[in-house]
C-alpha cells in the first residue's frame, strides 16, 4: 500500500492561488475552504511557492498594512515537492520526518499536478485495512 504511486491518491485539482493575489483574499479562501496551505502557481501553472496559515499569521504580526500585501510578499519559496511517480511511502516518510502537512506534486517541468496531504496517506492506509468503515464512512469517500 505504501509502494503505490502518489498520483493514485493525490488531490488532482487542488485550490491554488497566484503571486499577485491579495493576502486578504487568500485568507478568505483558506478560511472558507478550511485549508492551511495553498500552492502558489504562475500563469503557466508552474509551482512558485506555498502560502500557509503560518505565513499569513506572521505577516499580520509583522506588518501594520498586512492586508495590503500580495501573496508574493509572504509566500514560502523554498518548498519540498515530489513527483507523481514517487511512492506513497516516500510522502509518508517526509510527513513524519519534516512535519509537513501538504506536499505539492509536480512534473519534470515544475508544473503542479496535485497535492498530497498527511490525511491522504492516513486515509489510503486506513481504507486498505478497513475497506468498509462503520464510523465516518461519508468522510472517507474518494474526493
């Protein structure tokens, strides 16, 4: 189960934002969709960064005009990423070792193909062991 490719369980159409988007609008999106991390892509869908709830919080604490900033001003550009053919076990190891919550999945041209989260890995392993869960089965359906 951990030897399967990431592309089999990744979220293929994640919510994304762009470098020129306002921090205020991104905060609204994250709040509405209950997300803590969002990939930042350019017009060619190439991954250029990741913006997290921590980035937003830090921005608010350090800048009195925080809501006037754009994503490019606060996003993280040094990010870990994996390929669609990488193994689920590799993603799991990265989640354990580095304590990431979301890892962007990119092809060789750095185009965003999806994201994988720690919850995706947990759900995958759980569903292999318990294909017919009794509790929370409506939340474990494939997205």
